[in-house]
C-alpha cells in the first residue's frame, strides 16, 4: 500500500457508496462512523471521511481546515457518546507499509471499553 493514487474500489469506498453494509453509528455530510467488523476492544469504531484521502498525511495536506476540524470534532463527539472520556481510549491511524495500513482510505480507530495495555494489534 504505497500508491499515490486513490483506489476507488477499496472497502471503505465501497461502504461509502452503499455497496457493502456496515453497522453505522454516525453520519453527516463529511464523515461516516461505524463499528469495526473485527473489534480489538469492546468499543472499536472506525471514523472515515467521505472524501477520497489515502492516508492521514494525504488528509492533512489536501483537506480543507473545515473538513479537518469537522473530522476531529466528530471523533471527540463519538468518544463522549460512548462515555470513553471517563476511563480513557486510544485513537489509532495506520500509515503506509511499516504502519501496517491495509485499507488505502484514511480512517481513525477509536478503541476503548477496557484497559488496552501498552500495544494493540490492529
């Protein structure tokens, strides 16, 4: 996963187009959030911008300030919706080959609901 070009057939693009199902928990004009199909914690939510960004780096470089702020405010709203601010949570985004990014669409994992330890294998 080292492409400079967005793959419109990646799994998140298919979910965003409604071609694949997801357990949606939040949606607005710019963001979709849903439960991870293979959770690593009791609460494991994926937050995905609807625009085509390959990675965190791509998102920060190309997205508008409004889009970036909206995305991260949504992440915060979701953590509070699940009361994760009371006990703690982890935010994870994988980047590139060494970061084990599997899906070439920027997304953030929200993990919580238990003590996560020093490392989580995503």
